[in-house]
C-alpha cells in the first residue's frame, strides 16, 4: 500500500491504537502529524516514526475545541504542504454507572470523542475542499457505540454519534471526493482493559506472557493494536476511493462490516395502535425476537 505524497493527521496518537495508526501510515509513505496532550509523549512518538525512516511532526493539543482542530490542520499544511487524511482517534474514559455519573463525567467524554471528532473533521473538510483533490476522514468508533456497554453511558453515546456523523458526512462530502468511514476497532489497550467483557482475558495474557488465544482472535476479534492499523492504511489509500459511509470492524483475525440500523420486524394496524393492541401483539409479533444489547463477555470454547 503506497501512501507516498499523502499527509495525515492522527489525533490522540501518542500511544496505544493512535500510535499504531500513525506508525502504519508513516510506514506506507505518508507524512504524519502526531497529536497528544503531553509534549513528552508526542516527542517520543515522533521519534519512533522518524527512527524507522518515516516523516512525522508533533502537535500538542487537547482535542475538542475549534482552536485545537485548526492547529492540527495548520500544522499539517505548514510542515508538509497539504492535508489528505484525518484519523480522529483521541479519546478519554470516565466510566461510571448512570446514577453515579456526574455532569462533568458526561461532558468531558462527549467533548473529546464527539465534539472533538466534529471540530477536527470540520476543519479538515474545509481544507480538503479548498485543495480540491479529495481526502479521507477515518472516524474511530467502538463496539460500545454499536451495542452499548455497562458503565459507559458517555462513551457509548459519543461513539454511536460518531458512526452517525460518518454516514451523514459521506453524503455531504461525496461531491468533493472525500470519503468518510467509521472504524470499530477491538484491541488490547488501556481502554479495553477497563471493559469488563475483555479485561480478564487481557490481564491473563499479560500475566503469562502468552499471545491472545486463537479462538479470541477469531471469534471475538480481539488482538493487538497492530492488527487494527492495516484497516486505517487501506482507508487512507486510493484503493478505498469507493468505500464511504461504512462502519467497519477489525480486531485480531476478524474483519467485519457492521449493518446499518434497520427495521427488523413490522406489524400494521388499520387506524393505528392502542396500548392494549400493542400489548396483545408484542410477544408473538414485533417483539418475538428482541435484539441483544451490551458487549458479550468472551467465552472460551469447551475443551
């Protein structure tokens, strides 16, 4: 995959998945703007990329506000001459159950994930439209945004909103040849370690030093951060020019396309529905096969 001549911004790329994305893009030939809130973290990430022969520069900013978004775009243009790819990866966690979650817990997570994706994408789209050469917006979502997750009201809501924005922007930016896709990654990171469904398995692998088991990589799609990075490189490339408006999952050995929300079952009543009629119809009709919710806990196959 050849990304020579392309310039990418990756938010929240000082460590973890974001760093893996930045390293993969640079290895494919793109010049990369690394972003984090901590200068030392940014400098260390840039050093790993340049030491491997890649081109990178850093931008210290807390993603969320318009000023930070513009700084990232301006850094790309000033240092490398253009902006072709934006990967919105920056995020934080403030996990608490509903009745213990504060206004600040909710607002902080939504500001970084949802508002930060909006402000960065808006600034990037303006620049890409001015350049007139198309572009790629890769928005990072999560299984929690697709299915919900215990203790993650703020995070799940933000990540669900990101997928909806990807579908909306894919329509709005199509004439400018800017593709917009959401990525739903699953990897062993500091964030996934906080998710009850995955934490015990990740901790066991780290304790023993063994790789994640084959069943987990295939059935659950849980692997390393490097397993996810290939999809980012593909979506940044010319090979993905016809891929837009999609939510694509990747992790471990598993690559998947998430379905759009759609009506699963429908019933009709002449003149509309009364509450009693809905109750009488529900279990044997529209509600006969209710949808699941939450991220299922990984279950190892029986020996």
